[in-house]
C-alpha cells in the first residue's frame, strides 16, 4: 500500500490536549469486523464485549520523566535533552535527542538545575541524536531519583502546553510497572482499577507483557512505498505465564484482545511455528500494514491515530482498510478526540 492512502483531514481542534475527566469515560467507537457495524459507546462499556475465559493482553511499561532541561557550559544556553534509552547502566551512558541540536557538539558539557548532575556529549548519532554520559557520583537509586525529580513528563510535542503535575499520573496506565518507556501505551490509559476489577469478576484474564515505547513509534513515514519504511527497534518481553494464558484462550476459541498497538507488535513478534504465542524477549522493529495476517489477537483496543502514522496502518491492517478509514471519517464527523489523550476504538 501507499502512504497517501492513509491521508485524511484532521481538524486541529480534535487533537486532545488534556485527558478525559475520568479515564473510563472517554468515548469508545466499536467496530464489528464481520458486519461492518459501528457503535458509539463509552470506555467502561467494554465489559459488555468480553466474557469468562477471554484474555486482555496489556503493556505494563512505565513512562519515565524523560524530558530534561540543561544549560550549556560557558554560554548557559538552555538545551532540551530528551532521554531515549540507557545504553550502559554502569557508566550512565544514554541515547538522547537534543534541541536546539546545532548548539551541541561532542565534548560539550551540560549542567542540570541546582543539582550535581552534569552530562558530557560523547558522540553524534543523528541530526538531533547524541550519546551522552552523565557524570554522577553516587548510588544508582540516587541517580534515578535525580532524573525523576528533574525530568518532565514527556508529553508528545503536538500538545502545545507545559507538562502539568497531573500528567505524571494521567500519562501513565494504572498497571504501569516496568520503567523504560518515553511515551505511554495510550490505549491502556482508559483503564481504571474499577474496570479491571469488574473484568476480573467477570472472568476476563488480564495478562501483561512489556514493550518499552520509544519515539520511533511516532516517527513520520517519509516514503510513499510502505515496504521501504524502517521502524525503530523497541525492547520487549513476553513472560511464559502470559504465553500460557493466551494460548489456553486461543485453544478454547476465546477472545484475545491486544490493548494497544504496542502490545500487538510484541505479540506478533513472538509467534511460534504453530501460530501460538511463545515466551520471548529482545528487540522488535516489526512494521505492520495492510495486508497482514494476524496470528494471536482477535480483538484490539487502540486510540485514534494521526494521518499517515504507522499506528493507523496497523489498525487498518487489523480492522480492514476500508472499514477503518470509514470509521475515521465518522470519528471526525462525530468529533472524537484524537491521539494520546484522546478517545478509543474497540475492534472485534
């Protein structure tokens, strides 16, 4: 397929800049793949679509406050440092993005606030990418606490406002556990402890995996021929217990629902020879776009995505290109809220 086939007009006022007042009261569009029927519900109604023995697979990655602001030595210029991934824990070596990049060269030092934290630029990786080494004397937990205290919630750039204290909680799923993401697995933001409890009482199994969401998930596609697009790699882990629970549901012809495109990527990167889920960990750069034969999940919960995004492409591969693009047309007409803090779609 071509990039231009995923283009649509999205009014700017539909980009959600704040979350819904209550997580589970975001609007939910339900797409029925067999009939093409579209329903308009709210998220807490999700209980009506799942029964005893069904499994929801969630991504339990935890977002860390990855956006730091430092000052360049000598000039004092303010520099944004966006932490992407830790390359070496022992020497605090990190892959980062810097802005403005033109001011930052190898050998420069950056100082962060009133803290003792200093970073030295070790290497250039891309036009905005750098490898930096934090110069920090002290135990690991003190280092990470400093990062946590100094860092801001890494809201997507399109949210043109400062991060607010409530973002620390709202840009995080209620089941977040394993620190490592620089962006939230946003489909999971709609769950509350109450909804999870009610699903559990109904007999729906919640099975975790971890995929640390990187900025590559949102990297624009800049080639018309989708086969030429390369995804960034993201680190993931599928525990053995989750694989067992998912496979039991598949063998019993039950529903297996991926909560979010990041969960779906991890599932599709862990398929055994007999089309079952296997315990797995490593890095995945899997790019899913139509046509694609999904092996594990037979339901998907996902937010409304940006035009021409890889997330929209995966959604269209799962729900069917024509049905999903028709649903997006309706979402715009019905003023659904888009992207990270927006509304949600259930495809069954």
